[in-house]
């Protein structure tokens, strides 16, 4: 049963791109009160000075609250911090009984050897891993609703998982799927770096972290758990392209048994018909523009002439691939929210 009470939330790392999207979503929600939008360096600065899309929307300013303020004044905490720092900051808040949604990669992997290998550091809070729930509603909806700590999936990982999940859930995936995914510049966050600076990437396409992107292990973990334990790994090539928002992931995967294209289409339609935010598109190709700014993803499955699965998925890295999915998880967790789909969220995108 829902109540008229507002959930009091904090958004940590609110000056960043993920934090800005969380602000955009939460400030539109009549059942949410944003108590803290945190920043280490810009305390006192109105949020609209950084996120100009929020001009005139709210009087909120960034603050740098203490642990005690966060625990006393908030029900839900969103973390939009870099990995490593995230577990260190969020761990004590989970200890204090807060319900936490982390956008970083810190709590996604169950195997700490894998975390060390892909994130290059020891995990600061391995004791919290067992209770963390991977925040992919398409596989974990019920567990998310009860979770204290949700690890919201990575942007590439969401696109890859959604491209392959229906087949994985039927135990059809085997070997090492191959994925190429093209991404916009906002995926790299708000800080300018040598490889993400506009003149370097604006008229170019560039592969990076080839076969070694840190989202690989969370995809393998998720697809195995979904029903394809025989999966041997995943070969992934990320490519940066000159758009701002959006990911298009193109996956090819060996299938355990022969299937027809019609069977694949039926499987994907059945799996995603119950998912408000994932659309199986069969009469056109998935694209980034139709989902930009929204929590929707588009997926198109095919059978290759060699009998493999070919699947394309598009989503907005900052929304379904990040803050939107984290916010969707929050709505599942909150007894004050009627459901996970929210009309005030601007879920409808724009065209063109
Ligand atoms: N961008 C995406 O498409 C996307 C999608 C899914 C998930 N994610 C994940 O979400 C998290 C945030 O990503 P983002 O793109 O929003 O990053 P971002 O734009 O770089 O913002 C991160 C914010 O965290 C704060 N911060 C930085 N270092 C910190 C530290 N050591 N301790 C505490 N606060 C720190 C900074 O704010 P102050 O300097 O003002 O304190 C910064 O604005 C990352 O873990 C990222 O991997 C990002």
C-alpha cells in the first residue's frame, strides 16, 4: 500500500552526469524530497549553476553533509561516485541501515578475485557483497524490491545483457559471445580527459579497452545466472563515437541448439512483453535517437546464416544504462511508489 509520505533521498556525487540525471528524475517525482545533492567542492552552489536543464526548477544547492546528517535525514541514498570511492562512502551508510542504490561498479561482482582483476584494487567492503542485489529489473525484480543495497548495472553491461538475456534465460548461450558497442561521450563522465576531450573525439571513432573493459565480468555473471552457466566468457570491443548520449551494442552468440528466426523473435517478444522499458523491435533497426533521454531500450534479435544469434540493443547510457535504471530500482524498493514506471519522468523521448 502506498502512502502520502515523501521519500527523503540524498544523491551523492550530484555534480556529475549520473548525479545530474538522478536530480532530473527525482525533482520531477512528487513522492521524492531531495534532501541532499552532495559535492565535495561545490557546497553552497545552486544545482542549476551546474545542471542548466534544472534552471528555475528547484532552490536546491549542493551540500557536503556529514555521515550523521545522511543517516538521520534520509531514507534512500543514491551513489553516483567513481568506483572505489563509492564503496568506501556507501559502506558505512549501508551499515547504518540506509537503503542504498549505487551506480558505480563496486558492488556488482560477486567474486572478489574478479573485482581485483578488472578494477585493479582490493575491494574496500567485501563483507557487503553477499547482500548486494544486481539492479537489473529484467532478471532481479523481486530481490531488488527487498534489497538494502542495489548495485545498478553498468551502461554497456545493460545493453549487452538486454541483447542476450532472453536467449540466456533459456540456457541457449554457449561459448564466448562477441560484442561491439558504440557509445556517446557522456559515458565518460563530466571530467575532461585526454581521450574524451571534444577535439580528440568529435570527428573520430576509436576503440578502447578492447577485450578488457570492466563490464565484461558482470555480463558473464548475469548471463550465467540467468540460465546459461556454460557461457565461457565474452569478447567485447567498446568504441567511442561522436554522439553525446546513447549506446548501440551488436552481439553475436553461438547457440546450443538450432533455432529458427521465428523462434528467436517469439522468445524475445515473450520475454520483453512484460517489461515496460524494453521494446522488441522487429520491423526496423534499434536506434539511439528514439530512446535518448528515456529509460527505454530497443532490442532486435536475428538468426545469422550460420545459425548464430545476432542481437542489437540501444539505450541511453545515462538513463536505462545508469541513473534511470537506478531510479527504476528505487521505485521498486519504495513502499511509497505505486510501481516502477513513472509518468512524471519524461519517459517519452523526442523525435527528431
Ligand atoms: N556516465 C555514465 O553513462 C554512467 C552510466 C552508468 C554508471 N555510471 C557510473 O556512475 C558513477 C558516476 O558516473 P558519472 O559519469 O556521473 O561520473 P562524473 O560525471 O565524473 O561524476 C562523479 C562525481 O563524483 C564526485 N567525486 C569524484 N571523485 C570522488 C571521490 N573520490 N569521492 C567522492 N566524490 C567524488 C564528483 O563530484 P564533486 O567533485 O563535486 O564532489 C563528481 O562530480 C561512476 O561510478 C560511473 O561508472 C556512469
